[in-house]
């Protein structure tokens, strides 16, 4: 009798764990893989960064519910940071600078080794003559970026500041 009750409890616990795991799998499947939709959301590139492309990208990115992004959230925040960065630094719309900084910081929270996000933060602070912060982010950029990809010209400029 005791053995039967014990078997019943084991089976019941197994079923509960199975149902919880099944629910988590289904919930994850409902999520968005940002990398799969990135190209349809991001309309600017290094060579094409006109204001219309940047504005369309911002609109597309801000319409996404980040709580539904199950993969690629670091890339999402990086792209958002770049869109804000282009508006604030290339088009002089300085009201977007704090949003750019916040997006790059969110990117780094999701991927602590994201060298290009550290690089962009260093550039922002350098451009606005906050040299201590520029140097702080430059140090992290160098730490998390293979040396062969370093922006040596920018590194020299910051080190001279």
C-alpha cells in the first residue's frame, strides 16, 4: 500500500514537472527571434543612412514588443541604439542622445562582451567631450574586441584627449 502511494506521488510529480516544462516550451515558441526579422525592421546601413531610412527603422523597432523577443535582444538594442545615434550625431537631433546611450547600455546588459556597443558609447562621450567616460568605454571596447578589429585612429584620438 505504501509503495503504491509512493508510486502515485512520483507519477504525479513527474506529470506536474512535465506540464510546467511543456508550457515553457510553448511559451518560448511564441517568442520572436529578432535575428530572423532584423532585415525587415532595419532600413539603414553603413552606406545608406538617410533620415527617412533611420526614421522608418525607429518606427519599426519601437513597434516591436521587446517582451516577446526570445532571441536576439542584444541585436535589437544595438540597432535601436544605432538609429538613435544616427539621428543625434549625424543629423544633430541631440534630444535622441540619451535614448542612444540607454539602448547601447541595454545591449551591453544582454551581451556583456558586445565590443561595438562599447565603441559607440565611447564615440558619443568623446564627441561631447566627456573624456573620462570615453576612455572608460574605450577600455571595455578594447577588452571585448579582437585587436585586429580595433579602430586604431579613434583609440589614438581618445588617448590624446
